[in-house]
């Protein structure tokens, strides 16, 4: 190491002594380029996933480095998509790493004009309180003819078309047990 | 010793750039006849290469809100609306109560829009007349209402229509002017025959930008360096397909060994001609063209300039020896003139 | 398809490469049109007229695949003589009841059937969106039918169909749809020529088709064509729905819908399903053929999955815990109830109704009138910030300091931060592996609902109230793991799949389910996804190493079948219709069905099998009845029951239309679901007066670059920049008429709202000649809202609320409007503008379009007059 | 034009381009580079004059020449570095030596010229040093070093003055590239004119006679070698029209004025100064005019598309024959 190796690393020296006198290729290649490799190749792990946008169900490979998603791209193994993605699917890494993503609970009190912070546990308990209160206030045991209703119409829910089957299953199961009937989904829309 | 065609003419660029026993030259064949304009290429490229946002303005250039290849858009999907036949059995709007085509007029409006691409020179505004001609076709005379009968822009109403889409990219020329003029060796030829800016080297001198005959490379403002498609050099190194080609849903962007792509492209053109698409033509495929053939070449359905491509690009360095000669002559003239001036009689 | 499902479109391009012809029908010329072989510009909302024209073309020219039609469809079945057609009744079928605008379906029944075996009247069916139950099976009907296989009987379905569609001539198609006859004939000819033994044609629709007041009948018409041409159950055929959300199929299979339980079991109705027996019998219809005969099994397994050990034969498996429907509890009814102050709390789970649902203003005003709202999303969406940034702030209709709604925003985990299955549009379940932990407070819905349930159960632990038993007895003991105490999705999937209670062995097929409480299964149609204790949805054998059917990639319900009713890919004797279209066939040597796919048939039931006279359930299905979930084993050209707006599709105009129905006096779907509520004003349509106040047709759809309400695209930089502004596409002709300029502003006005957009004048939009008039259409993307990197007015604000009667989906793909140059007014001026339009269109007092218009003759369009 | 609804007509064009936008990217070089074209030429001219004066015994003029060379090259270096997107990486220019890159060649020329010009100029300070001691030694050896350095700088000066012509021509910019036969001469002449101008202003009048001849020669070179600039077809247009055309014309006019005044000024300080100023201004105008013309030609797709179309048409008719 030292002056000599520095000099031998000098592209002009390489031009003069190597196969690339015009300095267009081999001689001009930088240390950075020599060290370059695809970050998918150096990922810590790769998860097989599915695109979260439309229902074509394109396969995705999610590459992770140091606990962060470093790349999401099409899964060539998928017989549905053969590794291809549309612009939305191709933007999945930007989706999950977007700086606009909310990562903390936000709370707006009644008549409030600003968001406030709230602890996740507190929020969950407050929601449980409100669910139980709404359920109690609006509970219907039986109809006018005495037939069972077992329900509350005081609680509504909408969503789920980008949720997992397992999640929808638990949502429906809990709400049904709770007597909440007004559970709806993008599939209605 | 440099190859006789080092500056111009057919050449295998990787050996010429000092690679002994390089892998086959890799490239893109972009078949615009199957492009659906989805822009997956633009996004996949940005995701892989970490390319920043390039402006949030509606440009009114059909569905093109990117505008051009820039340092912040290494793939650019062009959209051209034309009142011309797409080879329909029955024209797209046959029988509909249509007036004259508006495409030339809206294209002209689209010529004037701009957005801050975050790059320099980025997206320049343009000539409305040339824009109108792009959409109106060679018959466009600038006056809706006086069109030759039977063509779309006639006063009798448009019937034919087609929507051209094309994903543009760096051409990775055999004779890459950007590379040749680069004073730092930042731009270099890879072993795959592609042309890449080395971001650890580039000092933003800007010379490459003026040298590119395709208007591809450009400078990122907050960064100062020049950026363009690398043909995903990092991916190629580990045997992967470039991000855009991998994402492309319809195989409009095909990646592979250039020789094989050229054969595939020739077959595709023949097939399209057979199927009654006489306007299909290849662009940038010919090793004898002005840049020695492009590493990324295209199948087009209209004249290159309609897509924003130069019709007959010639690498500027073709004339470099002649230029140096002229400079030498001028330098000698200068020296002689000075000598004469001083050696002349004293006054 | 190229526009909204580009990656799916690769297969269309493959087909094109092999010579397939692609026809694209759309109100505007899209990216799909650009790649099609032929483009047909259509007036929005007239698809039944076009498809009906194709049906007539097939029948008139006897181009149907006769052998298939006779054997596999109900073409030969005789219908009772009580039936009367729209031909004779100005566009109504027999059995219409003016009082509640529904049909008594009795007169539509098959000959010899005493009555249709339905336990719910049509009104109840409409209120409970009963049509959705038919997604996995046909409507109830008896198995034995009278048939005339010569198809000559005047009351056989074939002849009824022929009469019904007789007036859908090419001239009429042109008159209604604005599609020139030569174009129509090009389509009809290509479609019929490319169907038969050797060839199949495929019909692909995007689910905009469902967003019409006759949405179900759109799809029915397509299905009729495909059945007539023998394109169902065969490779390269079918009716392909391109659904728009990653697991929207899954969320109807395992629904979060008010009227359904997992596996398309109906939510109990207070009057019709008082007991477990009544409930399962109403599904199984004793005596009916097919797999629904086992409804009791599916029901008991679900109840066992819900209430575990507490569910026993003695207590009817806790059936009594189930809440009961009394009518329409759908999302639009809920929103109106919110406005009326009837609803306390609202959960939004990855859903943005402020932008994505019809009548955005109603959505936002509803949310502003709640006690509390929980929004779980990746981003701060419009539905979370309505109290801050809604357009109603500017008009003064919402003021933060007067809005009491308490809002909880809980960040959600993204698709890479949790594991679980999505069910894509072809019923294929694919498991996603978790890549990383969710950031900060972000959690999965699995986490949220598991822990919400846990806390609620803890709170109620000491309760003695009967109402709380359902919660306390709930089987809610999922294993958890990790720092966030995340419940195991795989454990939930195992419960969905079902298992043997005694041994815990996962069930391999729903045929292993028992109705005695010895097995548990949360969603019978998904049984098999966890067969052998292996997560079959996680299978990822590369497509390149498998056949084209790729059976070892993921898992499709039911039983990993990739093409439903694929018995129809073989002829009645069990042989492939042709070598080219070989798919599933009877192997006589092995005495079993075999092929590239899992046969959608009992594996060893020979083609020659004929059921006993009174056989029911699965045993009632003959060896040549491919449609094993239909009561009669046949594909239905004619629906003797179950489709509330008629046994056959009929063209009705959209609820808001500038055109008097050229086909019948009946203007719009007479059975549509209407909400009369002060906020739900509707634009007048013929034969009402003042329809000319809203002279233009508008339609909305997607752009490739954005996703639905924009919550997952306008927030993502590389997408936002590609379509950065709200715009409206107008034809040059309308631009000239209304003084609009390219890249200038325009605003659109309906009786609900005015929204503004940048104008793109384009040759891709054309006026149409409809019934002698020029009709102008405009198109807008519905992706924009007031949050995110790029913002704009929401197109869905323009719509009113009118629903399809079968499934209660809103008509949000077509409406009428006025188009004006310039930006819309602001503040009170905006309110005034809309009010003024309402006044001018005569509905200041809320006049709703009449349900029935058969008494209004229109000489210009009524050919019966 | 943009009123879509009104069916306004669009004037016809004889060429098409994607939304009329440029095919090429216009140069991103700022006016730094136009300035450098001037200062680089000035430095080269100064070095030549310094050497000429040195060899012909004109110490005043020699000093002016040497200082002009140093001033010019210092300004050039500043402008070049300042124009870089990443100025701190200016030394990357010395990574490679590429004959295909006029900028690389220029860099090495500058790398040689700059220190030589610097040494030559600094040597002029020798008389200010004390007579004795270490500095006294320096005072004694400085002049001969300056002599060698000055002559060496002058040897590289013509290359410095003319390579910039290739620098501009070796681009895709239509008006620059097509001008490759002319630009080195225009720039050679302009360099001599500018340096002569400075000399006329700053040098003792008694020593300026060669400068008047040199100014005349400069004009001859610039106009003789560069007259084709206006005769290279469509891409001449920017040299004759618009702002760039006006600048080029102004350069020519100022050159004529400067030379004429120089020839008549004789020993008049005032006229010499006027002449010098005109010559310097001429050079500035010419450089900025040429620079601007290139930008104009790259920005308008006409200059890219039309000549290429013509070339293709010629090729086609040639193959048809």
C-alpha cells in the first residue's frame, strides 16, 4: 500500500499500461463500481409476498436488509404474474416505506381542532369502552313480536378488501359475537 | 492499439474498452407495438435505483406527465394521440358523430407546459407547431377543415385514431458520445457493453449532456451530478434482469443479448408487416448507423421524431479527428501570427 | 384491463400473439383500446342492450353450441304458462307488485314445480342482498324439470329467450348504445366464430359492471352468451371478473358483509331463520340437488368454529347467539342512519368512504355525526381528516368546533409487515410471508381485533347478562408470538380450514365435515387450504416447473379447482370436446374423472349416471350435469328464481339518464333499491321533466397509476407524480359546445355536488348518436381527494345513491351532469349553485323518479305505442 | 393556441417532434463557461504576447503579457470549477487522460499551462525582493526561471486557445457541431484580439507596436477562419438571428473597430485604450454569442430534426440511384 499502489490505481496509469488506452472502460472503472452488487444479493432475508393493490394477485419478493425493506419486486416464479408488476405493484417499496405513513396513534377529541397523541394501549382501552357503551345503549334483545334480535345497530364497520382472510375472519367473528351486524366491506361498493 | 472503428462504425464496444473476454453485449429491445403505457418501467426503475421525484404537474401531453428522460426519470413513457389508422378492421370512431380531430391542437397546448423536474435542463418547453405535426401526421397542414379527405383530421369528422405509447430509455450507444467526452472517466463502458455513470466519480461538468445526440443524460440539481439509465449494472453483475424489463407486463421491454434481440426484433417486424402493419420499423438496431447501433433499440410505429427521437443521430466524435486537425491548424496559425507580429519591423 | 390490471393483460397479449382477436367496449378509448383489434365506444349504462343484441344474433342465426346448450343449460326446460315476458308488458315481467316494487317470482318457475323453494319474499331478499349468497351456488330450485330437448316447445327456455331478446336488433343496439351496426356485427361475428368445439371465447369485465342499478343482470347477460356459445367450464372461456382489491374475493368468501357469514351462508333473518333448522333448511332446500344439500354441515361447523366447546347439539350449537337481520343494514343505509344520528361508532379498516363511496358529502356528513370513529390505515386519509379538511368545512356544513365525532387514528401494518392470505380474483389463496415488523404503533387487523376482543371479554368476565354470553363463550384463544403479542394467522387459517375436534387433524376437504359437532370449520369452501396440516396457500412451486394450470401455486377454492364447472370441458359422454380444448375428461379405464385440473365433479361418478327419481343433494346430480351447485345441475340461461329484477336481463336505462328507454316504456330497473332521504337527491330522467338540466352523461373509472380512493397511491411519490392532478376527459365536440380548453378548468354539477377538474380535451372521447340525438359523455378518474401528495375534487361526490336490488351495490359508474367552464364556486356560492340546479330541475321538494313508467307512452321512442 | 374548444388552428411545421420539445438537452453550462472561453483565450494570448515581448526585449509588454496569462488562467480555473455540479471533485478531472474528450485534453493543457504561466508571472515580482539573503537568491534566479516558464507557457498557449473550439464542437449541439471547422479559428483569433486589447490598454505605448499587427492578424484569423459560421446551412441561423446573432455581429463589429483604431492610434494612450477595450469587448461578445447560439440550436428541435431528415433524404435518394 502507499504511493505505489495509489499510482497503480490511477486510471491514467492503467490507461498507459493496460488494455484500455482510451480510458473508456476497464481503466476508468472506479472502486465504487468494482464494489457494486445488487442489493437483493446482499439482503438479509427475502419474504414471498403478494401485491397489495388489485386482485390479479401478482407475486412479490420482499427483500430485507437490517430490518428494513430494501426492495420489492415481482416474483418470477408466480404463474400468474411471471415476475411482472404494474406501476402500483412496482411502487410497493415506496408504499411501505413512505415518509407519509402514520406510525403513531392520533386522537381527535370531540370538538377538537387538532390531533393529539395517544398511547396505543390507552387507545385500545378507550375503544373497548366505547364499543361496550354503544352496544349497551343500542342493544336490541327481541323484535316487536318477541323474536330474538341479539344485536346492536349502534356500531358500524367498513373495510377489509385489502385485509387478509384471517383478519376478516376474526373481524366477522368478534363483531358477530358482539351482536354488531352492520359490518360492511368494499365488496359492497 | 485502439480499433480502427474506435470512434465510428460497427464495433464491439466492450473489448474496445479494454475488457478481455467480456460477456456478451447486453441490451434492451423495446417493442412499442405491445406497450400499454402502464409506466411500470418508470416506477420499477425509480424503486430500484432510488431515483427522486420528477415533478407534480399535469402536462397535458396525453397521459405523459413525466415529459422527458431526465436525471430523475430514467425511463420515460411517451404517449401520442393521432387521428390515424391503427390498422383497425373498422376505424375506431367510424359512424360516430365526430367533428375534426383535436389531437394536433391539444398537442400544441402540451408543448407549452412545464414542471420542475429537479434537474437541469430537465424538461424544456417546445414548439407548438412541431407538436401539432407530431399528432397530425405528415399530412397535417395546420388547418383543421382543409385536410385531405379520408384522413383523420378532415372536417368530415375523425374516424381513425391510434394511441402510440413508447418507453424511452438511454440507448447505450456503441459509440457513446457522453462517455467519450467525459473528462473524469465517470462515464464508462461496462463489460456488458453498456454505458454507466459512476456516481463516485462524476463531478458534474455537464459535458455529457451536450454530447448526447438523444437528449438522454441530464443533471440533478440538488446533487450536481449527471444521471441516467445504468441498464441496472448492479443487477446485471449478479445475473438479474434490469428492473424495468422485469416489471414490464407485456414484454414490450425485452432484455437480453444484443445479437439475439436484434434477431428477435427483425422477426417481429417481419411478422407485423405480414399482419398488415407496414409502418412498423426498427430504430437503433443497425450497427452501421451513426452511433454504431444502440444497445437499447426500438420497434416504432411512426417516424422517430414523433417519439422525440432524432431521425438520424450521428455520434459527434465521428468528426473528432477532423476537429483536432482544425484546432491544430488554428493553433499553428495563432503561433505563426504572433511570431510574425513580433518579428515585424519596429515602429 | 390494460388500464387497471396491466399484469393480467399480459395474457391477453399472449393470446393476441397467437392470433386471438380482442374487442374492447368502453365509453372512452383507454390503454386497452389502444391494443385491441377493435374498439366500440358505448354509451355508459347500456351494456345489456349490446349483449342482448349478441344473444339475439346467436339465437336468430342458430349459432349456439347446440350440443352443449341442450345438455348443459336449462334451454330445454319448460317454464310455467303463468310466466309473461317484458315483450308483453312494456318492460316488466309477470309478478310485479307495485306496492313494494318487487316481483313475486312464482310465475317464473319451471313447469311442474309447485312453487319456488324460497323462504324469503322478494322484498326481504332485496333488503338482505340475497343475490350475494349465490356467488358460490345457484338459487334454490327443485331438481326435476320438464324438458323438450328439441327446443321447440314454445315455453322452453330457449324459445322464451328468443322472444325476450327479439327486439335487441342491430338497429336497436345502435339506437340504444350508440354503437354503429357494422361495429356491432363485427363483434357478434367474431365472438360466435371463435366459440365451439375447437375454440373458446372469453368475456372479461372489470367490476365497474357491478356498479349499476342493473349490475347483476349485466353479468347475467354475459353468462347467457357464454353458455349459449359453450364457453363456460372450458379452458379459454368463462366470464372473468377483474376485481380491484387484493383480497376482495376473500372478503366476500370470508365476508365482512352484513348479510353473509363465511362460505356464503346467510346471516340469520329474524323472521325467516328463527331456529337452526329453519336457517339450514332455507339454505339446503330439502329436495334440491347439489352440494348445498349439506348446508347443515357447513352451518354447524361454522358455529362450532365460533363458539367451540360451548356449541353443542343440545343448544343448537349456539345458533341463538347469532344477531338477526331485520332488513337492509348495508353501508349506504348505515350512512343515512349516521346522518340521522342513529349510529354511535364506526370502524374504518383500510377503507376511505369519504372518497371511495358514492355521494361523498353524505359520507362525510355521516361521519361528522358520530360519537366516535376508528380509522385504521397506513396513511392519514380523507376519512380520518374530514373534520379538518373536508370540502364541507369551506361551505360551513362541518365546523371542527361543532363536530363532536371523536376520532381515533390507529396506524395499520402493511402487507409486508404481517402474514396471511389474500384471495385473488380467480379464487386463488396466496399466503404472504412477513418480511419486517410494523413500525411504531402500526399493527395488523389481526392484532387489533384479537386484542380488542380480549379486552372486551376481560371487561365482561363477571357479566351475567345473557347478551354477553356470545362474547364470553367465544372461542378466542389464538396463540400469540413476538414482541407485539401478534396472534398467529396460521392458527386462524387452520380454524378456517377446519379440523377434527377429537384429534385436531385438519380436514382435507369439506366432504370430511360432519354435522354432529365432531368437526369444526370456519369457512367450508376454504376447507383443504390446510389439508395435511400444510399451508397449501403458501405453496410456491415455480410456474415454469408446472403445467399451465399450475395447481401447485397457492390454493384455489373449492378443492383447489382452477376452472369451475370444468366437467363442461368434456362432452356429455365425458370425452373432450376437442383435442385442442382438452381439459378434464372421463377416463373409462380407471373409471374416474381426470385431466389437467381437479375435476369439478365427483371423481368416480360416470357420465352415464342418472339419479333416482327423488334423489336430492349430491346424489341428485346426473353424470352429465356439470353445474353441480345449481339446483337442477344446469347452467341457467333463464333464472326461474333468485334474480330479483327478472329471470332474464332486460335493458333499463341508468337511474340518471338523458335518454328515454328506446326498448321499453319501463325506463329504469323497476326493482332497484331507492333511498328517500333529504340528502339523496336524484337528477330527473325521462319521462320526468327537466332532465335537460343535466344533459351530459358522466362515468368514472381507474387510471393505471392510481388505486381506488388514492390512499395507497396519492401518498406514494413515484405514483403521485405520474398522474398529479384531477382531470376530466371531454370530446372536442363537447369542448367546443361548452367552451372548454385543454388544460383549462371545468366543473361538473349534479343535484348533489359540483366538482372541478382540469380539462383534457381528447379525441379518445367521442359523442354518440343515440336514438337520433347526440349524447356527450365525459370521463373522470375517481382517485382524488383532499389529502396526500396530489389532491383534487372527488368524482364520487357527484353520485347519488341508488342500488342494484340483488346485491345492494350502488350505481356509481353512470350519472347525468352539467359541464361548465372554469373552476367551481367556493363556500356558500358552491352550495347555492347546487341548490339552484336542484331548483331548476324541479326537485327542490324531493321528487324521486317513478319506479314504474309503463303507463307513460313516448311516441318518439315507444315502438309499442 | 390552447383553446381546445375553439378549434384554433395551429401553424404548419415542416417537421415533427414529441410535443414540439427539444430532442436534445440544451447545454447545462452556465455563463461561467462562456466566460471561460474568453478568459482561457485571454490567458493564451497573454502568454504568447509575454513570450514575444520577452524574446524581442519589451519588458513592460512582457510583464503585461505574463500577468494577463496568469490572470486569465486563474479566472479560468475559478470559472471551470465554479461551473461544476460538484466543485469539490474538480480534481477528478485528472483521473484520466482522454483524447476523445476535449475537456480532458483541455484539463491537461490547463494543468501544464497554469503553473507555467503562474511561475512566469510571479517571476516578474523579482525586482521587489530584497537584494540579499534567501530572498535575494530568489531574486536572482527568478528571471531565468520566468524566462523558461514564459516560453513553455507560450508553447502550450495555442492549444489552450483553440481546444475550446473542439470543446464546443464535439457535442450534439447542432450549431456548435456543424461549426467545427470554424470554431478553433474564431477562438484563436478572438484570443489574440483580447490579449492584444489588454496589452494596448496596459502596456507602455512604446512597446505595443506588435500588438497592433497582432490585432490585425487576429481579425484575419477570426474572420477568415470563421466566415463559414454563417454559411453552414440551417444551423447558421442562431449565429445570425436573435440575441446570439446580435452578439456575434457585435463581436465582429467591435473587432473591426478595435483593429481600425489600433492601426490609427499609434502612440495615443487614449486611442490605444479605446482600441484595446473594443478588442476585449469583441472577444467577450463573440464568445457569449457562440455560446448562446449553441444553446438556442439545442433548444429548438428544428435544428436537430430538419438537417437529419435532409441527410436521410439524401441517403435515400443516393441508394435509389
